[in-house]
């Protein structure tokens, strides 16, 4: 009597499972034609999910997001190998505006807002690619204000004179105005007080549940990210060294020690522990 074995393709998904909304296949990124930053990164983002991209500063999280949104050229970087597939289409050669029109929208690290514009004017700039009329844009503006009541209160204030938390809310709200299919969130907790971090992540979770926004989140704050994410990837030195469901990562002893601060005292690499097993991810 033979035992049936579930065949799996190179991505690790069971045969017959729906293709992910966004898939990154074995990409390498080089800066200035010399510096290799990403070394074969692969990941998948299922539609309707929150996926966390975790790791220390310099691990390659921001570079991965910029590779997806094709913003590397502004920093003399380029994807030299691999592919980036969104809704079944290879998109890594498209320019950023074309990606926004398809629904890939990035919220940059550092709360980039147009300081000389009001909060509401900032939000409306997010709708510049839309062609569905003023009424639809106005409805979405009210939706953003419903999720971020502080922005409604500060709508006439110059964005440059608002607080760091309000600027982060403004940046996320501006991305929402583009009606994203997938939002790339880069370090939303950076420089914010813990109470504000919780507030913003709670709103991000509601946007995912209630509006169906798929989110790829790059974050150093592993503890809070894994409480809201469904799946996670850990990067170290430009490689994915561990991935799994958020629950599995929260319960992983090595993740607890290195990223959650729940055990151990010294910082070391995943390569220094016996349980480190990096998967071969080429296709």
C-alpha cells in the first residue's frame, strides 16, 4: 500500500493552491554596480493578508520594498537577477507610476509628507492616478478621516507642523487614496511613542480586515509586527533565513532570543545556532 505524498512546487505551496497576489522570486540587488545587497530573496504575499518582513537595521528590508516598487534607480540600485510578479504579471521593469496605477503603493520610511501642503492636500495627492471622478475621491477621503480622526481635526494644518504620529497617519492615508491592492509599509513605528505605535498598527489591522488591503510590512519592532501579521520572513545580511506563520515565529525559541528579547543576553547570527537551516530558494 503506497502513501500519497503532496507534491510541492519550488515555492513551497501545495499544488492547486491559489497563486499569491505578490511574489518575489530569488532577486538580487546591486548598488553602484558593485555592492550586492540582496542575495536571492524570495517571498510571497497572499491576497488579503499582512506579511511582515523582519530583521535588524541593514538586513535588506527597505531594499526589498524598493525593489518591488521600483524605486531603486533613484539610489543607483538595480535588480540584477530574479523576478517580481504582481497578479501574474512580471512588473519589476515597470516605472513607479505604472505600478501605482496597478495597485502597488509604498509608504516610505521616515514619514515623507509634503510639508508646505495641508494635511488634506497631502491626502488628495494620493489620488493623482485615479480617473473615477471627484465624488469617488471624496468618499475615500471621508473613509480615511473615519480611520484617522486626528487627520480630520488637522485637515487644514500644514503637514510640516503636525506631530510625527500625525505625519505617519497622513502618509498611510495618502497611500489609501490611491486605492492600493497591496500596500508596502516601511518601518511605520520608527521614532514613535509606544502608544502611537499601537494605535497605528491597530488601524492597519482594521484596514486589512475591513477594507481588504493586502499589506507587506517591513519592521524592526518584531514584537508588535508579529501580533498583527499572518506570516513573516526574517532577513539577515540580505538573505531570508527563516519564515513561517506569525504564531510559529512568535513561538520559535531563536526568534524569541534574537528579536523578541525574551531569552539570552548576547546578539549573534542565525548561522551560529544548530537549528539554523536556510532553504535553497532558487527556482
